[in-house]
C-alpha cells in the first residue's frame, strides 16, 4: 500500500536510500560501509544490504543499536523507526 502511495506521489521508492548512500560511510564508518549499503528507506524502516552472511550476523549482533541510533539522528525518528539487514540481492551468484 505504501509503495502505491509513493508511486502516485511521484517519489522514487529508493529516494531515501539514495540520500542515505551519500552519507553512509560517515554514519557507519569505512569498514562497515565496505560491506553494507542502504537498500531502501520506507515506512519508517531502513533496509541495509550486506555482502555476506558473516557481515549479516555481525551487524545484527553487534551494530544494530548503534546504526539505528545514528540513523534516527540523521534521518529523524519517524523515518528510521526500525532497521533490517539482508543479503544484497545485487551480488553475483
């Protein structure tokens, strides 16, 4: 439903991710930025794509709270209510 509303408004679905990509290394640091990228910002959820299951586990376990807090500070608490990590679908098989 949200995607349809965004589409009707003419706002690209990845607009938040594009904005976030510009400052991503500043938010997470260069090491994490080398293995993770913002995928989508929609409905208060920030989806982050990671390049391996090892980084997926590490970010969920040790970085989740820190990254979410930094995102809330940068994007605002309404745009960054939750954070989810997933394996990057753009990686070669």
